[in-house]
C-alpha cells in the first residue's frame, strides 16, 4: 500500500526500501496496539470475555480469573493492518502466513468461546476436534505452498526438499514433504499455546522467533548474501542461482508480528491486564510456523524456539513417559514453567529466566549462519 501511494504521488518506479518498510511495519503494529489496546480491553470486559477460574493442584490460578482474554484478536488485527500498509501482496510470502494466522486463530477462538461460556478452562473444544482443525489448516498451508501457481518458490526440487543448516543442499522428499508440513504446523501452534501459561511468558519467545525468521528471510532474498551462505542453490538455465526471490517480504511481515508482540506485552506484562488466549497463541504459532515452512527454515525455527520445544517436551515426558509408562511423575508439575513455580520461584522470576533462555536460543539460531 505504501509503495503504491509512493509511486502514485511521485510518478516514480522507485519503491520504499525494504529496511524502511520493515521499520515502519514494526512501529505501526506496536503503536496501533498501544493506542487501541486500552479500548479493546474495556470492550472485552463489557462483553464479559474474561479468563475463567483455573486451579493447578496446589497452584491456585484463580487470581487470573476475570482478566480479559481474546487478546489474540487484537494481535492479528494489528498485524493485518500493518501488513496491508507495508507488505507486498503480489507474493505468497505475504498472504500464506496471514491465511494460516486467521485459520489457526479461528480454532483457538472457538476454544476460547466455549471456555468462557462454560466458565471453566476445561470446557473448550475436545482435543480431537482441535487436532482435526489444525491438521486441516496445515493441509491448506501445504496446498498453497506446494501448488506451482500459488507457491513463492518455483523450483520444484527446492520447494519439496527439507533443509538442514549444516548440510549444503536439501533432502528431496517429493510429495512426502506434506507430512513434514502437517507435523510442523500442528506442533508450532500447540507449542506456543502450551507455553502461554504466565504473564508475558509466550510473547517474548514469539517475538524473538519472528525476528530470527525475518532476518533469515532478508538474507535468503538477497542474491549476494544467499550465495555467500549457500542458501538454496538451484539451476536457472546454464547457471546456479541462490536464494528465494522476494523472501525479503518475510522480514516486513515478521516485523509486523514482532511489533504486535511488543504492543501486546505493554498490557500483558505482570500483572497482566489482558491475555492472548488460545486465539492468540494458535494464531502466532500458525503464522510463525508457516513463515518457517515457506522460507524453508523449519530447523532454524525449532532452534530459535527452543523454549517452546522444552515446554512441549516436559509436558510430553510427564504425560506419556511418566504417567502412562512409569505410573509416576517425572516433574512436580508440567510444563516446565509450572514446575518452576511449584518449587517456590516467583512468577516474574520464572518468566524472566525463561526469557533469558529464549534469547540464548535465538542467538544460537543466528550463529548457524556462520557454521554453514
């Protein structure tokens, strides 16, 4: 939109630089959330869309009850507004993550509404229904990404290959790559959802993952950088080309997500005055997961989102290894942040410590560039 207005006003073919649009996108989404956030919170309170009471054994969370939820709606709306202003919509790098965000967010929204109506965190949609919806949305992302008409990556071999950061050239998987996309998208949505258990806990790692993926989108979109780091070599006629054309747009979109996250944190920092709910956690997981898929950075996303992996792993070990196989607990509580809180660590200290771990994983993900 900004580029279109620029060309109309100045009758020039020059476009606003990618860096300027990235900065503009981040600032726009953050300012929009801060400016309209208070009004949105009051609206949610007036409608009664508030967090139901929850109890985790000896960990009483009833103090969270009455706090407005559904903040994920606002997160997505400001991301969409910023993207409309600053992103190019002539490339699938822009609209596939936005479709994933609204699709996964809708699943979370249905879950949140049922919890609110039932006045209990246990009243949401069933796990089976949730997984079914996520698989359908993952399949939709796979369709748009793999179909030659919609896909932003045209070499078929590149599009259907799985890339590792330490191996030059991808592992060609063909149609089987659909399975990778489905598993990754479902895991991305649920990992953010599972981590969202304390004030500000999930949003900072999500911001960091967005920034890492945005930086890699920029690098793979620059031919000189992509060639230097040997990103995605593919044949174009008689020569070898590198990188992904127009993937730099992912940096603008990622900045929109990060800016929305900063704006949300303004209100979600302890003590939170709004929660993102499943609406926000699944929308964020869907957008970040789809960005990783269409930029071929699934492994980097897993490294950058290491905290999400730890949270999911702790919950999986507790439920499937501890309870089902050993018949006892492995941790006092699961996921990890509940275990730390159970041991007597203050909530704010748990959150900040896990933020520090998230920063470490984000830096580690960027360090893989030097090791390519």
